[in-house]
C-alpha cells in the first residue's frame, strides 16, 4: 500500500512539471520568473490585408482627390478675385439674393456694350468708344438681336451738343456726368445718348470692355472659329505699319471658316481696311463692326461650351480676361442670371444688325459737318432718327411662339 501511495504521489508531483513543459512549448506562452506562474502572451495585431485592386484604387483616388481640391481652390480664388474686381464685395453678397434682371418681367433685357482702348497707353483717343453695340434679348422666346452703332454717327449728345457718338463716353467721364436713371460718368452719358437720341430703347445695363479683353478672352477659350464672307474672293487683308513703318498683316484671312487666336481676333476687331494694300473692306468701318459681331457670337458659343467649362485652366484664364478688362453696373447675381438667359439663346436666333443694310437699304447717309468733319447721319436727315427707331421697334415686337 505504501508503495502504491508513493507512486501515486510521484505521478501527481510530476504532473505540474509535465504541464509546465507542455505550456512552455505553446507559441503564446509567457513566464513570470518571480511567481513561477505562466501567463498567456498576446499575439501581435496584424492589420487586415487589403485586396490588390483596393490598394491600386486608393493610390489613384487619394492623389486625384488632392488635385481636385487644389484645382477647385485655385478656380475659387480666381473666381472670387475677379468677381471683386468687376462687381466689388457687394456683388459677391448679391449671389445670396438672386433676382430677375431689369426688364425681364416685361420680356426684354437690353444691354449696352462699349469698347475702348484705355488699356493701350500709346493709343491716341483711348477713351473714345470706337465700338458700340446694343444687345437686346427676348427672354420669353429666347431670341435676340445685336445692333452695331457706327462710331462716326453724328448725334446731339445731351448737354454737350453735336458730335460723333464715340465722344459721349469721354465727355461724361471728363465732366462727371450724373442724371436720374443712368449710371454716373461716361457710360451713363453714352446710355442716355443711345437710348433717348438714337434707338428709343430703354437700356437696362452696360458693360465697358477694353480691347485687350478680346485678345485675352479668345486665347482663354483656346481660340474661336469664324466664317469670313468677303466680297473679295481673296478674303480679308489689312496690313498695319509698325514703329519703323514696316507693314505686317493686321488681318490676313481667306473666305470661309477659319480658327483664329487672340491676336488675330483683336486685329479683326480693329481693322477697317484703311492701310495701303488692304482688300476685302469695301464697306470700311461697317466691315469692322460686322466682324466684331462675328467675334462676339463665336466667343459666346465657345465660352459656354463644355470644353471650356470643364477645363480649369481655360476657365481661370477666362475669369482673368473679364476681371482685368470689364466694368459693368450688373451685380454678380444679375450677371449669373444673364448667363443663364443667354445660354438658352442659340447663335442662330441672334440677329446681327447693321444700320447700313436693312433689307437691302441703308438707314444712314454721309455728312460733312460745318467744321469739315466726315460723319454719318440718319438717311432721313440730321437728328431725325425716326426711321431707325421704327426699325428697332419692329425688332423688339414679340416674336411668334415657336411650335
């Protein structure tokens, strides 16, 4: 019996050692020397292994997200900086209070567009508005007309007497023009002259544009495509002398469709065939104003195209061209509303109008002033704009609704 008990005791005494040896052989075993008791060690945590396609997607997505944020910030900065230049801080606030345009409730919004060379310090008469247009939009039927007013039109400028209409802006600026219902300064006086003296149309807004805007805006959108239809089979050509009296092409375009850059567009907007060797400008300044309307329509089409709106570089450059060269009495909210309206008007539904060719007849005549100045007057006589106003009234008569 004693031997059996001793054997049993030996087995029991051996068991802990055997268990200890067994535990020590396990991978998660840890031993505390002071107590002699084993503890379980924690396995190191291994992060879950992502599939290869997820890792590739992450590598692509994160840099793309950073790029989008950077580009968005850059465009936002460009937009805000140029909005403040054109509209001021108050214009930014106007986005929070969207409103209809003046004239929109009546179904017609009319904008006076004027261009000068104030950006060119070496240009004589830089404050003369050698380009004057009226853009009138039928907001109910999504049609419009664009009318060019010749810079040499002889008019009675309110408060300043008879002169060419391109002097009105300069007179208003120099004499700090103010009148109820019109903007202060030169554009206010030009608005009053165009509205009350020439057209009989109420003017809702104005935009004054430096000629540099044409070059910059056309380059910003990657060039524009125009169609030249000159009476000369060779197209349009007008050389311009440089400071050394060497002639280089200001305009050199064949008949038909051509893609032009900003420099070419600016040349086309200015040229009237008054240099030696020019051709295709039989109507002189009327050719120039017709080409200006061509440029405006082509630029409008390109600026609102998907290729421009989806390209951050083009969009940023376009904002710069406007911010540096445009002054307007529109608020930013009104400008956004105008954009929404004009994008609904196809170029084919914008009538291009020149007073020298209305149904095959000219509403203008040549006139020499008492001081020997060559000008243009209404065909009906000095200060008689009745025929011109009657024609414009026809253009503003509501169109028949399209079926």
